[in-house]
C-alpha cells in the first residue's frame, strides 16, 4: 500500500498518480516528459564529430587558412582568365595560343597556392602535390608559347606515376588518429 500524499499548497489529499491538485488546481508533480528530439539534420554520432571539430579549431589544428587559400586561388584564376582574354582581344596574344598562356598561369597559381598553404598551415605534403601539378601545367603552357615540341604524353604518364607513388608512401608515413 502506498502512503497518502497531500498537496503542498492547500493540504488536500491527492489521488494516486495525480499531477494536479483536485482542490486548488496547482501542479503537484512534474509530468514525465519525453526527451527532446535531436536537432534536425543531426544523425547519430554527428554531435560528437561536431564537438571534435570544435576542439580542433580551439587547438588551432584546423583553421580557416585553407578556405582563404582556396578563395585566393579561385580569385586568381578569374583575374588570370580576364587578363588572358584581354591580351588575346587586344592582339598581344593570338587566339590560337591563348590556352597555352592560360595553362601556364594556372600552373603558376597552383605553385603559389602550395606556397600559401605551407606558410599558413605548414603542410609540406600538400605543397608537393600542388607544386608538381603546377610545374607540369606551367612547363606545358610555356613550351607551347615558345613553340617547343616534346612528346608530353610520356612525361605526363611518368609524372602521374610519380605522384601516385608519392601519395602511397606519404599515406604510410602519416599517423592515423
């Protein structure tokens, strides 16, 4: 048998399991509420992942440096595109060689992006990939600007294999969390 309960406000006896006093109408016990649903769009484990990202940001492990470098690169591509169009439109560069100038400029921008990433994050691994890709584009573009004919497909195949091998060995050296 359960013990008789009384309202703490008016002293009236309370029926078993009641949440409101039948005499004064005040709440006498908090109703059991279901837990709130997770925020929309958040699945199991996402909260922990978001907290971890926040911790990395606080520790300086991740910052906005990559976003800024990407924006600088994107803006640089647009500026270089405009400059090369202007050079071709003004007759300084022929429209048949326009693409070679553009390719050389993209190569230079990739190299600059690698340098900025090293300066902002200290990521030499990213730099090596950006440097190799940028150097290839820069060399191919300049070779066509100056009329050199080389069998580029052999060089591209060899450099592609080199990049893949570097990536495989680079992943083995990188510690996993």
